[in-house]
């Protein structure tokens, strides 16, 4: 039987998704009994930890993730769609 790593995922930070991913990746590195290294497992942990509003903003990616590295794709799109858009909204007023 394969061991399952235990992780405590930090709460998503909509105001700074880049920082959240930095914390998330550190969490993957210190998972017990072994680090989480597979892209699919990282993707799954990330996806189930997202608030509904954020998940809806990347719905297309969640429904049809790329096969090679779905985690990198999801990370990139969340940062692009949520981080920049929120900053622009604040600047525009």
C-alpha cells in the first residue's frame, strides 16, 4: 500500500495569489512522511483548496486541465486572472 502524505494547506489569499502559491509549495516540501512532488497531486491539493469564486474564474482550466503539468497551468492562470485583475480593479477604483 502506498503512503499518503499529510499536508495542511494554507487558506487561499485572493489579494496575493503568488504568495499563496509560495506558501503552498513550501507545504508540499514539508509534507509528512514524504514531500509531494507529482504535478497531478499538487494540482488536486490546489484545486480542492480554492474558494468557489476563484475556482469559477479558472473553470475552463479545471474542466480541461493540460495533461503534462496541470498544476503549473492552474497556478499560472490563477495568478494571471486573479492577482492582476484584483490589482487593476483597485487601481482603477
